[in-house]
C-alpha cells in the first residue's frame, strides 16, 4: 500500500472547548490574553504550539489562549486558510512558516 498521499498530523495534547483534539494544522477560533478574538492556524514553532494569524499579526502560544475551538484544518478548508495566511505576489499561500 502506498502511503505517499498521507500527511502526519501532530496532536498538541490539548482539546478545544467541545472536547475535540487540537492538531498542528487546525484552524482555531481563540481569545487572547488581551481579550481579542481571532482565527489562527496551529503551528509548532520554537518548541511550543502556537496559533498564528499572519493577516492580523496575532500570534500566541496555545497555553495563553482561552475559548479555543477547532474550526477546520489546513487540509480541508482552504478558504479559511487564505483568510489567515499571507500570500506572495503570485497569490500562492506561503507554506514556509
């Protein structure tokens, strides 16, 4: 069986407010320590999981966020991903972060 079409999703060890497991690559709705609400992509960076929205500049450790709710993932919901990731001049999402 060929496994080239599968991508491993890393579990963060955290669950959202509904008890759903949060994985790297999920798009989450959150409230920051400054009470701002934003959608962000879960990434593993510098030894911790973060939620980042490149368009708004929001970037927080998951441990610093409240009301985290999974709202899709980068593999299934490109319209939401395009709302939170910067694009280069050709309109291609920057997947190198």
